[in-house]
């Protein structure tokens, strides 16, 4: 009985193994899944991983999607791994890889990012793909110590054992990561082989680091065991290897439990592969597609205000269009938990917005992933323009939030990306263990300082007054923090930097300096005392500017009234989200200079959707599509009636036994005559 069941399990495993192939283009669902995948291919197959960062509301992403798939097909699964990452669904990865525009393609080889291209150019994509594939093949090399010893025996007998040892060690040291057995591998081995050939005019014998068997397309993440033995799961597949292929489980030696585990794993992989195919179909399901009728509600902005307006409008059946670039507004910069949003615990800013977006999409909101460049309200319905589309709409909800302010001092612009930042969550990790400066005295500055204090050696908060403008609790946390120093009554006059010459390790271990690419990096700042004017210099590796925001309202100039007391903020009517122009509503930070919180923005977003819905009802607008359909139906019915009056009708009836019988009415009438 036991024997029989074990054979059944083996049979099932064998059957399932034939379908657990890696999907052609894998849809990544979590940051962990992606990181595991990159690591897996660095250690077990040597295949490059090519990631398409996209969003389902982005026109260029839609255009390039079939090209990406086609290139994946052409390249072949034995040469590269292709994945897609929805920036809205996995915001952590967009933050980690600093995705600033979409589509962005990132190329990983040997666990490292080796190339990046932005935009939907099929040609550029193709070039980069072949570049990374060639590199991965070129570097799929292992040079053994024995082969090196043999080589020197042939080319230069005099070479001492110590010298050979040191050459080999140098090669091993270059490849520190993903090299648990301390071997001479990959790019380092390729370079060493090339140098030896140049010097002695004879090739050294190398072997393949990963064989075709390793690179063939089986599901990479479902199998937890790696070639190097790292990540060993202890399952049948890792504990009892086959003699012919060490990565294949020897099913005959496995216990029943191990077999069951293996089976479960393969079934999971099979399901995952099927899901990928389905996901692939649904990839752009929530994208905006122009219609013949005006939209009822167009929401500009994809932060908490825009998303909550979208949820309300979608639930009211208004099928809103949300126009916003990728990223979820200001909360996107909050990689730590949002602690004050009622009902939400343990979720980061990007996750909050991603959840809101998913909820809106579920109820029928569609997305156009673009920046609004202008709106035309001279006629009704209005027109909303982006660089690639034009949306005709009855109402507009403006939820464009606010943008970071800058100091506009020397060094600030030049060193953005080189230590000057307005987002600690995005860039803070790069300054781990270093001294940093935060400029400002509001809540944002407190947030940035506290965030940075977790990873930086010290944080100096520079503030021009002698007390913070931030909420008391946040200010007190900063004042009490042992790693935070406060420079009161001071302004930053200049950000100073120095050119850092990148020392690169040649793959064969030689150090070289890239003089052409020397970049300017922050080394400190010159501060000025606001009372005495006295200047002082402090050293720091980064300056985080947190001095508030400016509402994004450029496209509304001369269209709606602005708040006289708060420059740039849209004026709304008391107790409403209505602006000075009928049919245009404003919600969130763009019209709120006082509260500027996620919850208040979400609240006013909901109010704006309700206001828009009411306005459409009052004006009797937005029913064109339904009216058109009703007219069409009426016409068809009329046509049908005309035809019906001349046609034969069936007089169908059911007898007591339930048999259906019938006779043409015209025939019946004739029969009666
Ligand atoms: C670092 C940081 C931490 C924060 N932490 C918290 C917190 O813990 N709790 C809390 O309640 N609040 C917090 N806030 C404040 C909160 O993020 C904001 O109040 C909230 O995000 C405002 O929402 P919004 O939708 O009005 O605007 P935003 O979130 O700013 O969203 C604006 C949206 O409009 C889009 N947009 C702008 N211009 C255009 C255009 N021309 N065309 C199309 N789209 C456009 C943007 O891309 C974005 O999608 C924090 C803010 C920051 C900066």
C-alpha cells in the first residue's frame, strides 16, 4: 500500500516537472520575490534578469509591452530571464531602484544592476538586452586553481607556487559576492584569462561556470536550492541529489514526506506559471482608453486625495479617469509606516497609496499615467491635455498635491543626486553611518531627521528660528534624540562638495580610476547665523532639504481663483470642494495649506467625488452614453416591430408531459380558416 502510494507520488512529480517551466515574462508580485529571483539567477544559472518597470495607466508602457514580450521570445529563456514589475503594485522596488519615469528597464547580471534605460525605445531595449546577454555568456566562466598551475607549468615554469597562489587569490577576491566556495569565476576569470593570453600568447583552460542544464528554463524561484549550496531548503531536491545532475532530486532515495514536499512545490510552481499567463492578459486592464463620449469625472492626481475621489466616483458608477504620473504623490516618499491613518497598521506610505489604487481599480476607475500639461475650460465639456492624450470630460477634480521646495543656493542643484535630496526615505540608505544635514523646521523636516537618525552617524537639523514650526510631539522627539543636533537661528548659505574619483576594480583585480566620470558629491555646508551673519562650515555627506511644498497648480493659472492668504493653493468654497469654476473641484493638499495630511486629503477627495456627482445630476450631464444606447435600442425595437408585423410567429406551448410543441401563428390562423 505504502509502496503504491510512493510510486503514485513519484509519477505525479515526474508529470508535474514537465509543466513547471519558467514563464516567458514573469509578473513580479513582491519585492522579496524579485530579490530572491535576482539572487537565484546570480548563484544558480548565471542568467541576466531584465526587469520592465511599468504601470497599467502608462501609454508608452502599453506600446512597448508587446515588444518586450517579443524580445523575450527572441532572446530565449535559456539566455535571459524577463520580468515585469508594476510600479503601483510593488512600490518598494520603484523606491529601491529609484524609478523616476516609466517605462524603465533595469538589467541585472550576477546579482548587480549593470544597465538601465528609460523610455519606450524598442531599439535601445534590444541593444541593451543583447549587451547583457553577451556579457552573461562571456562571463560564464570558471578558472580552477589546477588549470592555472598547469598553465604556468607550460608557459613559465619558473613561476613560483606563491605567485600562482597570489594571482588566483586576486581573482577570487574580485568576485566577493555570490562566491561561497571562493573560486575564480565570472568576469574576474574572463579578464584573467584574457590577460594571460595577451602575456603568454596561449589560452588558459577554463570551464563553464553554469552548464546548459543549469540555464535551462525551469522555475527559478520555486526551487529553493542553489548550485552553490546556499539557501539550502533541506527538501527532497536539496537533501538527496541525483548522481547525474546534482541539482536534480533523486526521487528514489527520497522519503514519502520529501516527495510530498517536492510535489507540493511543483504544483505551486505550475499554478504560479498559469497565474503569470493570466496576469499577462490583465496587465493593462485598468488603462484609460479614449471613448466617443465625454468622461463624467477626470481626476488629476494619484495621491490619497485623488485615489479616494476615484474610489467614491467609481463606486457611484461614474467610471472616473485618474491622470497622474507613476508614484503616489508625497506619501510615496514615506518608506516607513504611516502611523496616523486610522485603521491602517504596519503599512508604509507607498503601500497605503497602492492599496487605495487597487481599491479604485476594482470598482472600475481607469488610469492614464501622464502629467497634465494644460486644461481647456473655455468650452464644455472641458478638455484635459497630457503629452500623449486629450481627455474630454464634464467635471475635473484637481488633486495634484504639492511639490518640495528648494533653497536655491549654490551647490544645491549641481549636487542633486550627489548628496542633495528632498527625500530621506529615497536616498537616506546611501548615507549609512555618515553625518548628514536636514534643513527645515516643519513636520517634514522632523520626519526626515528622525528617519535619518536610524541609519546615519549623526544628523544636524539647521533651522532659521529658535523653535520648530512642527507639531509638538514630533519636535520633541527630534530635540530628545541622542543622534540629532540642532543648529538654531541658522541658514545654509552654500552646499559644498568635492569631486570623487571612482576607483574601479578591473575584473582581473587591477585598480583603475575613472577620471572622466568624476562626480561632485556633498562634503559639507556653509552655515550663516541669522543674527550675527557669522559663517561656519560643517562637514556632512548629504543635505536633505525639507522646507515645505508648493502646490502643483501651474495648469490652473487664470482658470480658477487661488487662496489669497496661501499662495498657490486653490480656493474652494466654504464647506465644499467646488472651485470658482463650475464643474471643477479641488481636494487634498492642493487646496489645503493648513492640515496637509493623508487622512484630510483622502477625506476631501471623497467629498470632491460626491460634489462632482451631485453637480452632474443637477446639470443633467454625463448620460450621453446611456442615452445613445437607449436611442439605439429604441431604433432596433422599432425596426424589429416593423419586421415582426410581416413575419410568421411561433405559437409555442408546453403539454402536460412538459413537451414543447408549437406551430407558426400564420399557419395556425390559416388552419383555423
Ligand atoms: C515625507 C512625508 C511624510 C509624510 N507623512 C505623513 C504621515 O505620516 N501621515 C499623514 O497623514 N501625512 C503625511 N504626509 C503628508 C501627506 O503625504 C500629504 O498630506 C498627502 O499625501 C496629500 O495628498 P494629496 O493627494 O493631496 O497630494 P499628493 O500626495 O501630493 O499627490 C499629488 C498627486 O498629483 C500628481 N500630480 C501633480 N501634478 C500633476 C499634474 N500636472 N498632472 C497629473 N498629476 C499631477 C502627483 O504625481 C501625485 O500623484 C507626509 C508627507 C511627506 C512629504
